[in-house]
């Protein structure tokens, strides 16, 4: 039996041998085929890259490579990022002209008298007593434009009271942007200012000769007490007063916003007296401004002598400072870059400074163009019979940007149309004096429209509240909402109009307000400067 078994085993082995060899050969051939396929793929890839590098592109391989290398498109900017207002204007203008307007808002009463009314009562609240001996002289430098100077002047009165000091009439700093060399007496009635405050603070026009001699007849040699913005009264008593007692005089420059909003009641009332009663414009400004107001009223006969004033901040320096884009062409970019360097050398090129025009526009930081102001007001119901006064400096690219506003409001007036060139000759080259004319005409308007936050509307709103029973009929647009509407090419006029009327109603509710501890008395004079009285 072992022999036959061994023989069978031998026969099985011999039968399996050829099959095993065949399988081994198949594996070798499969491996070679795979290697050949990989080699062919590598050669095809290399050929495609070579064709791409040498300018080729035909064939499947090259087409695939080019498609893979195509850059991705940037996602579209969020609504409100880009200036397209002129396109929306062209779209809705026919509807705007065809739309039958309701009665002009100027012909309806906005000053609703309900309950008790607010009236000025500063002099009744201020106590008068003999002033103690002065602790020394306070010299301040008022910087900025007209209304920034007002802040400095009124705060200087308050600080002089805190220190029991004699205030020297503030010196005006020649600003690189405003470029106005006017002195205090050129803009304000200096004698009236001193007389109105004489029972509360000592004021002199210049340092006495003996004190001036002590400092070599040079104000800049008086020690400058560099003071942080919004410093409390305690700072002046602890840091400034000892130096004043030692030297007889101190200087603070610059002085804008150097006193906190929250101060003792008697000091706050002095701020009121200084701003709303003691500070009045010089005679030359007052006479021309009052004449211009009279002319504006006469030219507003279609609306019962009432007119709308707009503070239009679309001067070249304002557009440049905002870092916003409008046309976006090379001419505009060069003009804005030159303006920024001329007024703020290097400020916009400091390390880490990021300029994002699209974000600025979405966030409501871009000045409204004249066209946008016109569309907004027409949407709010002010039709082409409305007399519109535009307070501004020299408008950027005025020929282009002012044309649509004049088209919408043909009764538009400016300083140049209300006054003759001879009348304005005294004011030429003096931006603060020109701003004083604008301020007065806006103060007496039925409705005031602000288009950009600044000291001008801040003070004007407060002054209008003081004059008109606590209510400032002021339109303060929501620019972050406006830019989205101006970026909607499909918007219909009735939709836009509805949104604008809601915005106007919202502004009216904000016209009345009481000052909170950390808010400015120059914007909210109640309750510090005014008293509630029963309606008569």
C-alpha cells in the first residue's frame, strides 16, 4: 500500500506543477501591465504640463489642466457695499415725477405742544455773588473749526470758574484743514461775551503787561499743562491749580473737549450761559446772516416762508478723510490720495492701518452725496416746491454731484445765491466766518437735515432745542439702512418712499430729549439750561 500511495502523490504533484507555473506567470504579466499603465499616465501628465508651459492648450489633457488652474471668483460684496445710487436714481426718476405727493411736510405742524413746555431759565438759576480774588490767569488755545472752537470757549469758562482764575480770551489755532486766521473778535462779539459773564467769571482780552513781561512777551513760554480729553474738575484742582498759584499763569493747548461732560451743577449752568447767551457772532456776521435769513424766508413763499436746511458734508477733505469710494476711477483715487496727504500727512499710511471703503459704506460712515440727499428728501415728502438751503464748504466735483440735487429741488439756495459777491468779500478765505453764516440760516429753518456726524449738527441741534421749546425738528438719517436701499436696482419708488417716511417719523421722535450724565449739554440743554413751565 505505501508504494501505490506514493505513486498517487507523485502523480498529483506532477499535475499541479503546470498550473502553479501558469499562475506565477500571470502575476508577473499583471505587474508589468500596471507599471506600464502608470508610466503612460506619468508621460501624459508631463506632456500636458509641457504644452501648458509652452503656450499650448489643445487636447483633453491641456484642457483639464487649464480648468483646474482657473482662479475662483470672489464672492459678491454684501448689499450696501458699493455706490450705485445714480443707477437707482435713473430707475425711479420717472416714477418719482409721476407720483402725486401728499401735502408738503413743511405745511403741517411738527412742533406738537403737549403738557408742560421747556423754556430757557439760565439767569434765574445762576446765583450772583462778589467774585473772590483771582488765583491767576488761564490761557487756552481753541483748535478746530467754528463749533469745535465753541466747545473750547465754553469749557474754558467752566474751568476758569473751577480754578477761580481770570480767563484770557481764547486764542484760535490756525488749523491745517480749516486754514482760517480769524481772531476771537472777528467771529464773536467779544465785548458782549465779557459783559454777559462778568458776574460769574473774570475775562480779559490779553494778559496784563507785567505778567506778559514775566514770560518774555511770548505766550508759548507759559508752561503748557497738557490735559487729557474729558478730564474731571478734580484734575484741574489737583494738577493745574498748584502750578497756577506758583507761576501766576498757565496755558492749556490744545483745549478742545478737555473737560468732562459731568460737572457740578453751577459749572454746568455757566456752560449754558456761555454757549446760548454770551457767545453771539460779531456784528458783521450777524447783520449779513440776518439779511440772508430774511431773503430765504421771502424765497420760500410757496411753503409759507418755511424752508429746509441741509448740512451737506461732501467737501473734498471730508470725502478724502472718510476713505469711501464713489466713482472709483483713477482720477478720483488720485484726488483723494492727494487730499489726504495734504491735510493729514502720512496718517493713512501708518503700519497696521487698513482702509476698507466697502465696510465704511455698509456701516454708514460715508458722506451722503447730494443726489442721495435729494432722493431721501423727496421720498420723505418734500416736493419740488420746497425751498432748500444747503450749508456746506466747496462741494467735491460740484458740477457733477450737485446737478441732480438742483434737478430735484429747483428752489435750492446757498450762501452764494443769497448774498452778493461784494457782501461775501469780507468772509472770503475765512471758513469759520462762512460757517457762522450757515449756522444762523440753519438755526432758523423749519427742518434741519444732518448728513454726517460732526460738531456743526451737534451744536445746532442743541441750539434749536434751546430756541424751540426743547424740540429740534431734525432729520438724522439711518445711513446703514439707506445704503442698502440705494444698492437695490429693483426697488420701486413707492417702496423707497415708504421707507423714507418711516425714517422721517423716527427722526421726529428723537427731536426731544433730556441729557443723561455722560451726554453733552451742547446737544441736550434740558434740564440744565431750561425749565418746565405749565402751558399757557
